[in-house]
C-alpha cells in the first residue's frame, strides 16, 4: 500500500524492507512529503515512524542502509 501511494503521487523513492528514501526537488517539498507519509504510515498502516532517524535533506547528507549517495559527473 505504501509503495502504491508513492507511485500514485509520482514520487521517486528507494525502499528496502522498512527503510525508505523519497526524492523530491526542494527542502520544502521534503517537509510536506514527510508529514503526509508519516500520517499515512501511522494512521492507515498503524506503523510507528522513528522521528530520530527520519531526516529531510540533500541525498548526499543522508545515510541509507549505511551508505551515502553521491552524484558524479
């Protein structure tokens, strides 16, 4: 259900088990998506989102499964 929600919104994301990164263009969009996704996960799916591990920021600053993503030219 979560993947289908993200796909229906046209969001780019990477998910492995219970870890997920959602890619948007701006910090403000990231904050809005985090709030709406948290409401969905906690309200509809009754899952708890760990706010200490949840971050909004550039992909290269956030670790995902112990790795950081970098863009090279």
